[in-house]
């Protein structure tokens, strides 16, 4: 006993022990360093996105008094909505601006004055008002219209007003007008509801995510209809009813392989089958949902099989021992206990599908759409593709729009994953 103790307490043993302890400390330090780097990278990413994107949630609007001049809009006094839609509302806005700044007489100055507001958003706003209510013709109205994206960026501090005006998009005269309107509170910051209610637009100040968000919901609905029931059914068959032979083994191997296939391959498959072979239209949520359903199918099958295998065999055997059929034992006893895991896996698969971009690019869901889709058969795009499109625009105003859309997408993904975690913790049973 004394000899063994002396061996472990020898100088050589103590040196080895010291080396092991040093290796453990280095390993822990490397682990903490890796965690620190990962957290720092995530924090930097989130801070950069939020720091850029939060400005998209407010926008500078111009409150202006306009006269719906009858001689311009409806000289025949017919009050026909279709004819009113074709009237010259740009002239109405110009007259209102010239009346607000009567000292502006030069042609170039008038053009610059008109460019402080959204050149398409303001006329279209009163055009829609007159179309909905023709009785507004001949009246004076107080309207609120968006400023141009350049003025909006100026007031948000993204354009340096101190540099020479030849190097910026806003002239000194425009800055003077804008500063005057800000002092009188005719231009002020408002919550940007257009970002949530408008479809896409070529004008950054008017662009919104409404069409992309609804397109994502419709696409995800079709994905769930395909992937969840088919995936759960396939997993139950493979786990309980499939014969043990080489063909079934081949199917199982390929399901696991499909889960690791790059998502763009599913886009190529959807392009070849659903569009080229079946002739379905491009850029509709049905095709997008079918493609993403194929992408999510392996994930649902694998998650469902894992949940079924986690249920103790004794539950199934107990049901069989009291006279239940095989189908009853599976659907009445085993499947309910695997339900929490199946729901969690299915929700995670839907979250994964929501963030996919490459497959939808292959089937043409990159169209520029100025209308909000009303059904899964209408042309649509999705949030990840909308982000991809906006990220390719060079104007500074699109940068904050892109970051804000990323924030919305991340928020939706966090909510979906939080729901999956809550369901798992709430319904999970430990055996």
C-alpha cells in the first residue's frame, strides 16, 4: 500500500498530473475562446442589422394642403371614377407646392421643389382618394405624403449635408426648404406603416413587405400540407409496417441523404417536374410550397422516426398483450406519446423552409410585384427572396429596407423556434 502510494506521489507522476491539468486548462480556455468568438460574431451581426434596419421603421412625411381643382381633374363634371383615375394629379401636387413657396419661380427650382416629396407616391395617394370618393373633387384637403427617399435619408443623417452639393443628391436649396418645413412641423417623422402594408415598389420610400410576407405565409401553408402528413405517414410506415429488406434499407439511406442535399437541387427538381413537365405557372405559392415541401419532407420523416423510436417498446407490447391490433397499438398508444417530438420536428422543418431562398429562385419567385397576392395561385414572392432583391439595389435607402426585412424574418423564425421549444418542454415525457 505504501509502495503504491509512493508511486502515484512520485516526482514523475506529479509532472504527468501537472501536464494533464495544464492540458485541461488549455482545452477549457480554447472552449471559452470559441464560445466568446461565436457570441461576439452573433452580437456583431445582430447589432449591424438592427443598427441599420431600425431606421426603416420610421419615415419622414410631408403634410400638405392641396386643392382638388375641378378644371384639372374633372372639367366635364362627370365624376366618373375611371376618368378621374387618369387625371393629372401631378399638377395638383405641383400647384400646392408652388402655393406653399410662392417665391419659387425658376423652372429648375420648381423641379427641385417637387423632388422633395415622393414623385409617384404623392400623386397616386390623391388619385386613389378621388377614385374612392369622387365628391372630393373641388375641395381643399390636408394630406400626408412621403418625402422622397433622398430627403428621408438626409433627415435620418445618412447624407452628409456639409459636403459640396455636387457630391450629394440633395441640393443646398432643397436642404433649406426641408429645414424650414421641419421647423414648421410640416415635415416630421412618423411610424412607417407603409413598410408593412405596401407591396414592393421601385421607389424606396414606398416599398413594403406586405406581398412578400403574405407570399411566405401561403407558400408555408402549401409546404405544411405536403410535408407534414406525408412525412409523418412515411415515418410510421418505415418504423412499424415496412418489411425488413434491402429495398426498405435503400429508402431509409436515401431519406437520410436527401436531408443533406443542397436546397438548390430541390429547386432544379421543382423546375423540371412542376413547371416544365406539369406546366404549372412560375412564381406562384403553390409551386413554391411543393418545392419547399420536398425540401422539408426528409426532415419531418427523420424527426418523426426519432420520436417514435424514443417511445418505450413496452407501451406497444402492452397494448398488443391486452388484445389491441397492430394498427391500434401504433395509432392509439405509441403515436400520441411521440406527438410532442413530431410537432417539434415539424415546426423546425417549417422554420427551415421559411428561410430558404435558392429553390425559389430556380422556379422564378423573383418577380417584381406591385400587388398583394390574394390566393396561392397569384404571382408572389417570399421574404428571403425579397431581401435578396433589395440587397442588389445600390441606393442607400434600400440598405435599411433590407436590414429591416431581415429583422422581420429573424423575428418570425425566433417565434417559430420558440414555439417548438415550448411545445417540447411542455409536452415532453421522460421515460
